[in-house]
């Protein structure tokens, strides 16, 4: 059955996959007709850096999945080695004063939509997932990761401070003591370390297997009343969601104050240079 404007039909392992009406370019949503599960793919070369445009497209796609009665949402990346490099540092370095407000507001929106999503969510982490990438993954309810990649909140290593709601997602996955140590250290975990600490739930040998494992997780809710499941999830997550809703304006001002500090700007500039030098070598 056609559940939205269909742009194209692409066969997949589990069923016929319908590409939904995403008018956006940096994300795609494909719903499997057999399972009813939507796969949301980030596609912003080279590293899925979360800039304003990708954040807007993510928001639109999450909204689309919420609205099209999908049975669940799997978040993944079209890049074979990077899930997401986190926030696009170019948005924060020498920022345009209006755009950076929109940027942070869009990031808040994405977190509220993903962490608070009414459908079951899972991340197929098919590549590196630092900082904002880890935020996206830990906002989902389940994580499957491919070997030999890294994940974590490395903000302190960049001389920046993860906001409270980044920490909330992390704390919803890790025991407090582990989360506190990792956040203070800015620690990046290998896939194997992430599995042993509980930051991810499973390891898969390929992206296809990761998507299948995520679909299996979402399938575990097949016999659970959807309204009861979704209200339970929302009650469990309500405190953190409400806290950001209540403090959105202050959170934005705190971010702007912090990011505009000369020492933070200097640190971001040095970090960007080091990334560029690395790319040249
Ligand atoms: C009290 C508190 C109040 C308020 C809070 C205040 C502040 C909080 C603010 C911010 C929170 C930020 C969270 C973040 O997400 S910051 C971003 C952190 N991300 C990273 O550290 C990742 C950096 N990237 C990498 O480690 C690697 O690139 C990689 C592992 C993702 C991929 O490695 P590759 O070898 O495959 O690719 P590269 O050659 O390194 O990169 C290719 C290309 O892409 C550029 N690039 C990479 N990452 C970023 C990025 N995050 N932003 C912008 N650009 C990035 C890289 O420079 C290369 O560019 P060129 O091709 O050389 O042009």
C-alpha cells in the first residue's frame, strides 16, 4: 500500500522499500513495506558534519517518520566509514551571528524530536561517531555498531563542554559512574570497548547486518500495545525533555556566550587546522 508520495521503488532484503517524500537532499527516508520500519539515512559528504542544513533535513525526516505511521526508525549513514563527525565545527568557528542561533535551535529541535520520538528508534552505527554523532546514536533506544570504529563524547578534548542534554542521552545509556568518567576524559571508545561498557548493544559485521539487527530490535515491540509503549517511553524520558523545553532560551544564550569566548574560538581554530593537516598527510 502506498503510504506517502512515492518517488522510487528500491528492493531490500526484507521487502519493498519505498522512498518517501523527502524533498530534502541531505537525508533520505525509506520505509520497508513488509516491516513498516523507516530507515533514515544521513548523506552529507564528506563526514556527515551536522550543519544547519543537515539538522533541518534531519528534523524534517524525523517529523515525516512520526507522521507516516512507521513501526520504527533506524538512523544510519550513507558514508561507509563515518556515521557522523558531530557538529560541523565550521558553524561554530567565527560564526555568523544569526545563523549560529538557527543552528543551535535546529540542534535542540533534532534532539527533542529524536530522544522524544513516539516510535521505537535504533541507530545502525556504520562508522565513526564522535560528539554530536554519539548524541544522535544515544538518543535512540538501541545501537548496533560495526567493528573498528569509535564513538564517544569528546567535547572536553576540544576545550568545549557538552550541554546537559547531551549528558542526558549519554546517561540514559551508561551507568552514571562510567558516563561521568568518560565525559570528563572526553573519551572515545572503540566498538569493542563500547560494547563492553554498554554504550552500544550489539556489533554487526556489515551495514546490512546492522540494519537487520536494528529491525529485529524494533520487531520486539510487535506484540506490545503501541500507545502503551510510546507513553511509557515518553514518561521515562519526560524529565530530560521537559528540562530542555523549559530552558531552551537560556541554553541557546549559554551556548552563544561559551562559543564566542576568544579562548574557545582559538581552540576551535587550532582543532580545525589539525583536522585539515591530518587530511593532507
Ligand atoms: C556550559 C556549557 C554551555 C554551552 C555549551 C557550549 C558549547 C558546546 C558546543 C558544542 C558541542 C559540540 C559537539 C560536537 O559535535 S563538536 C565536533 C566534534 N567532532 C569531532 O571531533 C570529529 C572530528 N573529525 C574526526 O575525528 C575525523 O574527521 C573523522 C574520524 C570523523 C573522519 O576521519 P577521516 O580520516 O575519514 O576524515 P578527515 O580527513 O579527518 O576529514 C575529512 C574532512 O572533513 C573535515 N571535518 C571532519 N570533521 C569535521 C567536523 N566535525 N566539522 C567540520 N569539518 C570536519 C576535515 O577537516 C576534512 O576537511 P578537508 O577535506 O581537509 O577540508
